[in-house]
């Protein structure tokens, strides 16, 4: 194909595109003028609709129609944006109120449950305080507390510190363990069980130390 033919085909293609765009643009004007001619023929005759001069009128009507459509689309978009903002604000408000209600409910539940745990701890400490321990029991308990939190001890180790027989210390350890002052630890030392200070025992020792400081 020669360059001249290619240029001619290109011009034809561009002309077809231009005609299509022009035809789409003129659609509103042609439709409205045709409806006017069908329903108001006298007015159409006055406006010379159907003549070549009516092409300008159709163009003006089309321009106004497309402009009105653009404004209408813009208004719809603005309305949808405002509606989306209102819905979003409403959802955020609902979520905030729900989270606030859940938080308040959780706080009430915690406030109701917390005193129960305090009463249980106080009851454990009071029960421990009501038990009568002899001097050896208290010495064993203080020595177990002196080992530090989580560290285990046994009758032979405490007997060496307290300079007494391991069997007596073992009896004291058993009595303290029975009253929840000590917890049994897996393992043994020279055939004797290992023990460590329990939470109740720690509270009991702290209470005794506070009383001794106040008495001193």
C-alpha cells in the first residue's frame, strides 16, 4: 500500500471517528427537536425544525443537555459522598458505643469478681494464722522463706542450719505442708522430700514479720 493510500485511509478513519463523536453529541438535540416536531408541529414550523438552520439549534440544545447531565452527575456524586460520610460517622458512633458498653460491662464484672479473690486470699491467711505452730515449725518456715521465692529445701539442709535432727525437721515440714504453708517439689534429698514456700506461706511469713516489727 502506497503512502498516499495510507494517508487517505487514516483521514477516512479520523473522519468516521469525528462523525461518530458528533452524532453522539447531537443525540439529545435531535431527540428533543424530533419530539417537539411530533407533538408541537406549529412551534416546530416556527423554529424551522427540519431545515438546515435547525442544526445550530440542535447543537445548542445538545450542549445544554450535556451540561445539565454533567451537573446532575456532579450532584449525584456529591450526594453519594455525603451519604457515605453520614453512614461512616454512624458506624463509628455505633462501634464506639458498643465498645464503651462492652468495656463498662467488663469493668462491672471485674469489680464483682475481684472481692471474691480478695476474700479467698484473706480467708487462707486467716486460716493459716489460726493454726498453732511451735517454735520449730516457725523456724523451719522462716528458713524456707529465707531460701528465696521458688527455691526448694529439704529436712537435711534445714536440720544442719537449725542444728537438730532431720526427722524432727521432716515432721515439721509435713505439718507445714498439710496447712498449705509449703508446697511439695518433685525430687528428694537423701531420701527426704523437697519443699518450697507456698503463696499462703509467704503471706503468713510477711504477716508475722509485720507483727514482729510492730511489737519491736
